[in-house]
């Protein structure tokens, strides 16, 4: 261990955290009012959200300044790596809950509802075949086909993983132009993905009669792809931040964990999409 | 090898005394110091213990006699629900995180937690969540009343109080995840040179494993309650059979979180007991490595036993058998731990100061809770006992006499290091004996009530249960009042600063770094120079 590795940076007292707590209080309180018919709650959610974004902007700003002024050595770097790894693990478990719900519906609850007991006693006409919106759903709907926009989106995200790796090569080689160009392309691919997803959702709502309320199929489809899309959005925001920081001359070939963390996150989002493509769209 | 740390105040000549911080309220609001944050966690959890305790005493008052006396049934359901949520998420879990904050950096020789600012946020999210929970009592329809397990379809039907509860759990979950990431990273990355994993104090080991469990299952709880929220307001059908979903699915997802959660609440207690018993037996912990492996085994097994909470829900026989045997398997590593504690005491030069009293009390009473757990694991027995007071007795034996007694043991053990003052030994012993006796008066009769068939979570009961219920209620008030003695003892050492001054190492058998390398009270910033561990 070098001498530098042993300076562990303990930050000064900071007031961003308490601002973040108030932000979440406003958002939660506002959302409860809003969901229960008091529309004024929307302003609480909005105020809380703005406060949260402000807080993150300033807090992360502090972190960036500390990083750029050389306060983080090897040991802090290891901390960040562990921290990001465990955070991604927690995200994996969050998605696992929703995939669990999908598998439960497909393997257990829907076939059971089409099983003998339910048929005799409750729903004689229900076959229990996937895709299904459940025995109580009276309308017709069309499930989302895999080999259109979703397949294209798979291609986009997989390509974006490659372009991001090329950008990382640029970073490690000290080739800033390469870094910025390929990072920009990655962001463009991510934004295109989101655009296609918005198109897909409007197609589902307007032409396929596939909605969030379309039984368990609509539920799992929109909740899984929706949370994934939300994560892509976060990823795009983080990638854009990395692009701005690259333009501002931040990072060194051997000191750029923020960039790597975003890359890890992006690959995680990519893997979740592959699972979605297989289990939500395709099989 | 020595280490220098950047402390708050560096660069300001006038603040360069390594103890600079804002004064007054802002010190606590903005602090990045693990000791300040640990103190706040502990006081928060004690406050929640009192609030949850008042709810419990209201429940016991209603159950003093058969018939409806004090509260209406709807409010009774809110009481049982909120008592559970507040005690689990507000009292027990934050107390252990408070111990982690105070002790882990001291025990591994680290200058602070790995992410000091995030550590602050982990704490300051808790008062937000607690406020939402308290507010829920005053909204139309009242607080959540579906039981702390929030089973659908009860939870998909209630008023705005349920939404407040859901958001409170989300925020507490975020707090737990951030806290756990911090704890794992601190343990993995900030140990003093020479302290290999297998040289870590047992308390640190148990928290490493607990933090892993938390990161693995808190997001699953977040997923489950998000599904409830979506079913409530956005028209989804996760738990609606007409839409192809299934209310039983909620139970599976919830208990996938819920069973590891019960080990989250007991493993740090095992860690505290594993520090206290060797100190007062004046012998090293017997079977250290087997303790580590046993703790890990318990953690791994905790992921494959969840459906033993659901034996009365329809499940294939193979599933019932699997979950029954997997659950009984947990008795093996737990037995390893109990026998190791006994072997640590064997031929030790034991003295029985208050921490040791609580640790020995823990051994007796927690183990009884373990045995009743083993009985409940037996599926045909559980079918009879499901949702009776036997279950209530069981989990209060492991959560009160297990987790809470360990928290008391740990507080008496470390308070000299935290405050620099010795607690009042006489009062401490009174606190122990009153707690132990009243605890058993409260909860022991519940075994009989449960075996006789009294259902839990019901405000009224048949007249033949009256006697045991009266005894339990008297015990509960005694137990609750005894905790005011604890409050007084802690106030006396802490804020009031009375009591004799504590030496650096008041317990001659304690040999971890905080006793051997730091004065009492531990300085605001400790381990500027990381000690070398041999």
C-alpha cells in the first residue's frame, strides 16, 4: 500500500441529506394525497421532486469536486467499487421480485385458474393459457409481439453496450475525442431505445387494447418494462453527466470510477432487458 | 503502518482540532460522524420502542377481560399492525444499526464509516418514515390495519393510511439498503492492517452477514409493496384472481423478504452476545470459526424456508415437506451457536455484571423461543397452532428476550465506552431482573392460550381464556414500566453525565480494539492511526 492509499477521506458535515429527507417527505405525503383524490398533492410531489433533484445535483457536485481535487485515493476507490456493486445487487433483487411475480402468474396462478376446481366452481370458460388477462377480463387484447420494435430495441441496447466499451477504451488510452464520440453515440442509442418504448406503449394503448389494467398480462408487461424503462432513463441521465464531465476535462486514464460505475449500471440495465425480451416478449 | 485521515475541518486552521463540528441542533442534522449517527439511531429506536410499547399496552388493556372494553375492533387491528411495524422497523432494526455505527469502526480500527454522508442520510430518512406512520393514525380510515405482514387483499382495500404505511416502508427500506451498503463496504475495505476476515470480532461478522441479507431482501419487500400500491391505485392485477393474479403470491413474495428479515433481527443480537459472554467468562469465544460458519449457514438457509409461514395456505405436499425439513435444519447451526456460548462459559472465571446477566438471560429465554420455533416448524403441529397465541409467544420470546435483551446487554456493555461513565450496577441488575420476570409473566401464559386455541389479532376472546390474559396484561405493564428504569440509567450516564468515570477497559476480559486502544469515552474521531492487528 502506498502512503496515499492510507488517507481515508471523511467528509465534512453536510446539509444535503436533511434536504433529501424533506424532499422524500413531500413526495410521499403529496403522492398519498394525490392517489386518494386530493389533486393538490401533485404540487407536493413536484416540490419534493425538484428539491430531490437539487439535492442530488449539489451533493454529487461536492463529490465531483472532491474527486477532481484529488481527495480520493485507492482506498476510497475500493469503497466506491464495493458500494456500487452492492447497490446493483439490490437492484437485481428488486427486479427479481417482479420477475418472480411474472413466473408465478405464468406457472402457477393462471394455469390454476384454468384448472379443474376453478372451472367447475367459478369460471367454466377460462382456459388458463398464457398470455392471459385473467378469467374476469371481458375485452379482447393483443399481446406484444417480440419480433418488431422489441427486437430492434434489443439490438439498440446490445449495440450501446459495445459503444460504451469503445468509449471506455478511449478513456483508458487517454483519447478524449474517442471517449466523447462513443459516449455520445451510447447516449443516442439509449434515447432512441426510450423513444421506441414510448412508441410501443402508445401502440399498445391505442391499437392493441393492451393497458396496465389488462389483467395479469398487462400488469406484468407494463410494470416490468416500465421499471426497466425508468432505469434506462436514469442510465441515460448518468451517461449524459459523464459526457458533460468528459467535456469539462474531468477523469484521468487511471482515475475515472464514476464512468465505470455508470458503465456497470448500463450493462446491468442491458442484462435486465435481455431477460425481459426473453420472458416478457418472446417465450 | 500508520494512517492519516482527512477529518472535517482540515484546511481551516481554527477548526483543526479534529473535533470540529457545528454546535446545537445542526451538529446532529449535518453530522458525518459515525458516533453521532450511532447515538441518533439508538435514541430514535428507544423512542420507537416506547411508542410501540404504548400500542402494545393498549392491546393488553383491551385483552385484560373478554368482551370489548376500550377500543373498537377496527382500531384494535390498527394497534396490532402498527405495533408490529414500529417494533420491527422502528425499534429493533435501527437499534442494531446504531450498534453497527458505533462499534464497527471502533472494532475494526477504522476512522469512520466508508460513506459518511450517506450514513447521515440513512438515519435522517427514519424520522420521515416514522412521521408518515404516525400521521396515518389521523387520516380517514386510520392507520394500516392489515397486520404488519400487509397481506393482500386486506392491504389492497384500505384507506390512505395504507398508502402512508407503504411509503414509510419504502423509505425505511431505502434507509436500510444504504445503511447496509455502508456497513458491508466499511467491513470489507476499512479494517486495520492485519485484521483478516477470520480475526474480526464476532459482532462485526454477524453484521457483515446481516447487511448482506438486508441488501438481498429489502428490495423484494419494496417490490411487494409497490405491487400493492399499483393494485390499489393503478388498476393492476398482481393479487386479483379475476385478473389472473393471486393474493397468495403476495404471501410468497412477502415471506421471501420476511424470513431473512427475522434473522436480520437476531444475527446482530448473536454478535453482541458473542462479545459479552467471552468478556465476562474471561475466556476467548469457543469455536470462533464454527460461529462464523453457523451464522453464514443460518443466512443461506433463511432464503429457502419462507413458506413455513404459510403451511395453512394450499401448497403441494412436496412443498410442505421441503419447507418443514429446511426449517428444522436451521436448528443445527443455531444449536452450534448456543453450545459454543455454553462452552465459552465452561470453566470460565465468570462474574455477573448487568451485560452478562442479560446475555445469560438471553441464552435461557431465547433458546426457549427457538424450541417453540422448532415445534412450529413441524407442519402438522403448525396447522393447529397457526395464528394462535402460541405463535405470538414464540416470536416474542425470540424478538424481546432475544433481540431486545441483546440490545440491553450491548448497551450496558458499551455504554462506558460511549459516555465515559459507568452505569449504575445496582439499578442495572434491577432492570434485568424486572425485565426477565415481567417478560415471562407476559409471554409464558400465551403458550397455554395458544395451545388452548386462542386466536391472535382478535380483540375479544372466550371467557375460559380470561385468567391467563389477565396475568399477561399485568406482566406487560410491569415490563413496560421497567423500561423507564432503563431510560433513567442511560440518561444518568449519557446526557446527565453522572456516575463514576469509566476506565479505558472496564471489563478485564474484553479484548477488542475499542477497549485496548481507545480511552473512555472514545474520542470524537478515533483511529487517526490504524492499529496493527497481530
